[in-house]
């Protein structure tokens, strides 16, 4: 994941201002990756086995974001290019959602990235919407799969709400 942070930050910084190929050009991405790697908030994901999905969805999300950044602003011409820069990120996004639903932040990252970097067309132009559609389809497919997998399991058939008084109901809804 730290390597992918290095790659993504390198891609972001190279879009801002092209720099000569030197060690100084790699220091900011290296610093970002090093901070990401040694930051204490990440220790739980590494030391606790139940947090393994965090590592997986983070890697998949960073790969998706990098592929999206690398695709450029133009349309995906050619079958292999469309597969690599449109279908593959959407499929990886779907798998990331299967690991952890927090991956739903990826489309938000993409919209913010485009709002900050794309100046020629609007965020809701026809081409932009075509680029967002694979992610929307992946999120929709995940929503359908989640609904079908958890149908009847999310809401129990017997509810305790009928037996609680008004204040007890409010207290239980806040606590849980």
C-alpha cells in the first residue's frame, strides 16, 4: 500500500508541474509514502488479523485511482485501452467494495480529482459521465448483490420496538 501511495502521489505531482528526473522530484512522493507506512493509525490494520480487509480494499482503491488518473482526459479508444482504463478499474472497485464498503469513497475521490485537475470540460459533460458510469454500475451491482445476500438478515422478524416505551426506544437508538 505504501508503494501504491508513492506511485499515486508521483502521478498527482507530475500532473501539476513536470519536473526534471532527479532525486529531488521523488522526495515528496517518498515522504508521503513513508508517512503513510509508519503512521500509527495504520498499525491496527497490520497487527490485527480481522483488519485484513482494510489492507486489501486500500490497495485495490489505490490501483483503481492510479489507473483512472493514467487514463487521461480523452475517450478510451481501442478495445484494450478501454478494457484497461474503464473496465478494469470498475471491476477492481467492485472487488474493493466486497472487501469493505468504505471503498465507496473512490468515486468521490475521482470527482474531486477531476474537479481540481480538469479545466476544459465540466464535471457533468457527456464524456465525464461516460467515465463515471462503470463505477456507478459497479456500485449498483454491489448494492444488488448485498441486498440479495442479506435479504431478511438485516431486519429480524421479531422486533423489540413494540415492547419499549418512548424514552427507552430513544435511549436504545442512541446507544446502538
